[in-house]
């Protein structure tokens, strides 16, 4: 029974061993499936240590990769192994390193990782060396897994050998050369070739292609031949990357280029000469690579022993030689030099002369050329420092040579005297040239001097007339002189305020040459001035003065003159003579009033009309119409009315002018002459006007064609031009006798307005018209006056002027200014109306004028 029990126990033991072995066999032969206690699974349970024996090794290591990490290090990385009992984080890996493939087949541990590490660096290696590695896993029980597959990597080299250098450097040489090779990498050797093949070396720095460099080697050629050699070299050092192959080509040529031809030179200034030549040729060097050496000398043959003064850029066949001296001859030769520094024979000699440093400034004369009334001493000078002067007085041109000596003329040293005797004149022309060594002589200059001591004659025919309140115009007949032409004579004017004041002549102003008229300005109004004029010739000789003449300046524009006739006072304003533009657009031409005149401030009022007519009716006067105050007043009842008289024709206005003249004489014991007369002797005033519809134009002395006494000072109608000038005048700032832009009211303005007739505000300030009159006349002077102080020049009533309309002579008389019932366009000072002389209406009146 005991034996049976023992056998049974042994059987159980064997069964247990068999099960364990089967488990181990299964563990080695087949990895656990997912979910079956995989060490990499989240459900993995670490076996419990105890009595269970772990004899299963980890799985074979896979995925080994090796890469260089520098010249002494290789980095390894692999996939984590696994074990049935040891967690991956506790698996340790052993590294085998060998320097030959298969060297780790008999695994020798070179280093061990920390638990769980799947990458490591192998250090302390040799540069540029190939290493072979295998890795295996060890579990916590010391079981060792199978080795990984072999992985290999090569360490980096220490560096790259520096390319060999060549001394002398590659190039073209005219002599044999000894070429040395070197590399700046310490300890490196050099392999080289001269047959065109690229040299090479192995890891042991041995030359596999080419020769090991040990000493300089020669490159030679015989005279007249050319040798070209290309050296290729590589630097080699154990543990280093060989250098890139470098190369250097040497050509040894002992044949010089031919001599350049066609050398020529020309000055390019005072300090430089331009050279040019025909290109030389060479057996090996192209013309574009030949350089040229220049020799410069100051004597002919100076470059026979060639001395290089400058060298050109390759291929250049022209150059500029600078730093030279002015007006100097230089001699040049040129020779060619090829790329091998072979120097050819020099060209033939060429010469060129630099330009002068400058041109001497022409001599100047003091005093300057001209006519003089006294002897002269003429000094000559030039502004060029150091220059001398050659001069002549005989008409010949002076000249000087390169040494600045006078070849024609006299060397100037002191002033040249010019003289004449009284009553005679002497004319001398001085010609001069400036000279300086190294400079171009100046152009010949000249100056003509006339010494004349004879004065001109006295001017004659001096006359003067006022051109305004502040100026008088003078004119005279030209004087004559023995040497000075009349158009070169100037005139001196003396002005005085008392007769005889210019007997001791004092120059007030001087005219330009040849002028025989002048305006004396800055005078006082209504003042008598006395003048004398004398001539001065080009020699400044002053002749005797002319006879004395006097003239009176005009009144001030707008000056007020007050008149009283009986108990009535009326004022007039002075209008100076002027030229002015006409037409509503100022393009109707120019009109001129040649004499100053007086213009009534206001239109003739009914008050003045009634007083004069009442007197006239008792003194042989007969009027066609009685007139009335304004457009609707009652004649004879409003005897003091200040509205303009209306309902009178042109004939009434003309006869009234005569009546006022005689009435004024009667009231003031004056003797003013009537302007309008029946006879050519101006003895009988016209005293009758009619409404006869037949016009008597052509019947001199009739009511339509009176004789006009030009010298009469009596009252009259203004002419058409006088009316327009008075309406336009603002001022004559420059006193030139002409109204310029800004000095007159434009033709499209009402008189006194600040804007044209389309501006209702501006027009309404100065004129009664349909836009503001309520279709009735108004008292005179109720609006703003114009610049002369004249009221109602535009608007209120039409004003008769004396003239026939130029387009209707003998049919229509002129009327100006517009009236209360006309539109603004009729207020324009440039607008000219025309009316039959016997026509009358309640919009027609007039204004008086007078010659002072």
C-alpha cells in the first residue's frame, strides 16, 4: 500500500512537471493573445512570486536601428521586448558592439541599459568608423532573450580637410613656375594629379588616384612655346572627410605681344591729354585681355628708356593722362603686356600739347568809353592775376606771344592820356589784349573816347501845358551839337514858381537821350510854373538854356465851384481832360476830352429853370415849352421844387444855357459870353426855341445848328464825350492822361456803382430807375454821388448832350443816363441814346457844363 501511494505521488509530481513544462513550452512558442494576460495589456497581472519558478526568457528584441550621433557616438533605438512575468518597464537590455559584421554573433555585452529603456547612445567610438550592433532583453529572473538582428552605422568624420592651395596661384606666366601645394588642416596629406584625372584617397589617407605631394614641382616652357598644365589636388586625413578636389591651371608663355600702332594724343584740358592707339596682338592672350603701359616725358625721346607712368585696364585702347601742366608739350609711347606679363616693344612716339589754363580776361577801361568834355587819363586793367596788357591807339590790333611779350603794340605800364584844345574834339580808340604765360591771350577789347569841349546850342520852341492838377507837359525843338547826334543829346529841365527863377539854372529833372518832350510831375493845382530847358551832349558839355515859358496846372479832379444866381445857388465840379474807353463793354474805341471843364453837380432843377426862364421871358427870350417839376408836377406852382425840370426839348435846353449865362451876368456883373450864337462872329446869342418838327440842320445859326463859340465861358450843354467822361471818371492814379483799368467806371456800370447794372443793390444806391423809383421822378441828389461828386448821372431823367448822334447826324441828338421808368440796362454809363431835338417828355431833362 505504501508502495502504491508512493507511485501515486510520483505520478502526480510527473503530471505537475509535465503541465509546467507545457506551460513554459507554450509561453515560448506562442505569445499570449490579446486579453490573455499580455504584458502590454491593461489587464496584465504581474505573476506573484513564490514557489512558482520562472524559466521563460523575454521575447527576441526587434526593430533595432543605428544612426551616427557624431564623430565618437552612435545612437541606437529598438522596439520594446516582452516577458511572461517581467513588465516591459523592468526589462533590461544588453548591447553588443563589434567593428565587423557578425562580430556579435558570439554576443559580448559592451553596455547594459536601465530597466525599460529602448534607446541608448554608444560613445567613445572612433571617427569615420563603421560599427555593428545587436541587442537582447533580460527579464527580472535573469532569463535572456534572443538577440536582435544586426544594425550598423558609421561615425561622423572629425571634419572636412581644407582644399589644397596653390602657390603661386593659377594664371598665365611668362617664366617657368615652381608650384607648391598646401592645406591648412594640420596633419593632412595631399594627393594630386597633372593628367586631368581627379585625385582620390581612402580612409587610411592613402592616394588611390594620383600622387602623394611631397615637394614643389616645376611647370616649364621653352622660348616661343606655350605650356598649359592643370593641377588637381585633394586633402586627406584619417578620420576626416577628404577635401573637395581643387584645381589650378598654369600657362607658361614666353612670347611678348607685338607693338601697338596708331598712337595719337590730343589735349582734353589744361591738365590732361587723351591718348588712343590700335590694339596689339599676342600669340595666346586675346586683345580684350591685353593691358597697356604708358610712358610720359616732357622731351622728345624721353620714353626711349621706357618708364611706366600708368597702366590701362585689360582691352583698353584709349586713356586719359592727367595731372599735367597747362600749355605744355608731352611725349608718349605705349607698349602691350599679355596675361603672362610678357612686355612687347613700345609704339612710336606721339606728342600733344595741353590746353592753356584759361583765357585771360579782356582788359577793362577806366573811365569807360564815351564822350567827355575834359581831358582824360585812361587806366587799363584785367582781372586775371599776373596778366600783362599790350595796347595800341593807332587802330591796329595788339598781339602777344607765348612768353607774354608784345609782338604788336605797347606794354601797358601807366594810364593813357587823351587831350584836346578848347573848341576842338579828339576821338581816340584804345585797343588792348591781356597776356599771361600758359594762358590764351584775351580777345582784343576796345574803347573809343571823344574829348569834346564845345557845348550844344540852346533848345528853341519851348512850350508847356497842364496835363492835370499835378503835372505839366513840356515840349521843345531839338538842339544841335558839333559831335553828338540829336538822338543822343539829353536835356536838363529847370522849374521855378516865379518868373526868372531859372536864370540861375537848377536842374529839376533830366530826359532820356533824344527826347524833346517831358512831363513835370509833383506840382500843385492851379499854380503857375516857369521853365527853361538846356541841352547836354555826350561829352557832358552843357549849352545855354532856352527862353522861359510858363504854364498853369489844372484844378483838382472833382473840385467844387459854387455859383449863385439871384437867390439860387448851384455847384459845379471840375473834370480834368482824359482819354477813356467807350461802349457798354468798354470795346467801343477810345474817346479823348482834350481840355478840362466844369460839370454841374445836379440835373437842372425846376427851381433853377423857373427862376431863369422867368427872367428870360422878360429879356427877349422865347421858349417852346414851359417845363414842369419832375414827371407830373404843375408848371409855375412849385417854384422851389428840387425835382429835375422835364418836358423840355433839346432846343429849350440849348437856349436855357444862353439865358442862364446872361442871367448870371446880370446878377453878378460878369461878362461871360454866350456859347451858342446866330452868327460866325459870336455876337448874337440864340434866344428862341420852338417845337417845329422840321429840323434846320445845315442852316448855320439856327436853333438846330447854332454857331458854337469855342472861347466862350458861358454855360452850355456837355458834349457826348464830356458827359461820358464825367460819368466814368474815378481817378487817374498814374497821371498819364489816360484812364487805365480800375480808374474808371466800366461801361456796364451805373455811374458811381460798385458792380454792374445787373446788381440791383449796387445800381439802386446811385440811380432812380424802374426797379426802385415807383415810376416817378425824385428830388435831385437823393442818391449817392459818383467819384467826382456828381449826382444822378444814371437814372431820374435822361440828360440832353450837345452832340448829334454819330450815326444820325442832322436827325437825332444824344441823350444819356436813363430815367426813372427805364430798366437797369439803360443806367449803363456806356449806353448812348438818341432823340429827335424837338422831342419832349416827362423823362427828359438836362445838366449844365462850362469851360472854366
